[in-house]
C-alpha cells in the first residue's frame, strides 16, 4: 500500500497539547474566550491556510517533491493547521457561553466569578474562574475544573475553603466575590 494513503501517526488527532475535555463535562466558556477561539479559527481558515495552499501548489509545480523543502515543510505545516482547525471546531461546537457580567449581585462563587482569597500568611490573591481553553494561571485566570476552582466553587464571601495541594492542605478565606465581563 502506498504511504500516501496512510496516516503518519495513528494518534494524529491526539497530538494537540491542549487538554482534552473530560467525558460528560460541559465546555463552559466566557464570551471573550469564545471570541478568541473564533478569531484564531478564522485566522487559520481564512488567512494562513489559503496562503499555505498557494505555496504548496507552487512548490509542487517545481518538479521533484522529495527534495523540495517548501513542499515538505508546507505539507507538514498544513497538517498542523488542519489538526488545530479540527480541535477548534470541536471546542466551538461544544461551547456553552456563560456571561459573568449577566449574573448580577451574588456573593457565591460560580463559573465566571472573580474571587479574592487570603491564605494563612495573610497574602491576598485574585482569581477569575474561566473555561479550560482560556485559563492562564500566571494572569490569575484558572480553569473551572482545576483543584483551586473546585475548592472555591459554591463558597460564599467569608467562607474558609480547604485546598489539597501536593505540599499539604491549605486553607483559604474567600474575601470578595464579584462578577464582571472577562
């Protein structure tokens, strides 16, 4: 059988380093996060992919493809773009958009909340609970399925929650909960 009709890697769809959505878990996302995914999809589909196809077509017309760097690199990059497009398409199709700014006044932690907590050393930190695809822990945006978010969910202002970490158990006091556009 010709190699042209086989996958280079049987787990081709699983090469994306982004986390898989656990079974029976909804793909909650904020409107801003959804828009970022949509913009990335549109950029890949409408701009990068058509330009790359033109380059591959040009490279293929030059003759011998076995030593043609533009052709070989172009095909590899095209596979990467197509893989990312499939991933983004699945995530966008399964997304459930939740707008935290529509929640109104609430002192309980739910998806989209911006929560200020205080630890035992009296250090305050603020986290926003967002979808898996928009989490940036360095910027204070944590996934709603992360251990910290799970510990905070459904807590009220003034509650003390227990967070189990590899270094031991940590207690966090919920100082403030508010909802805003993220």
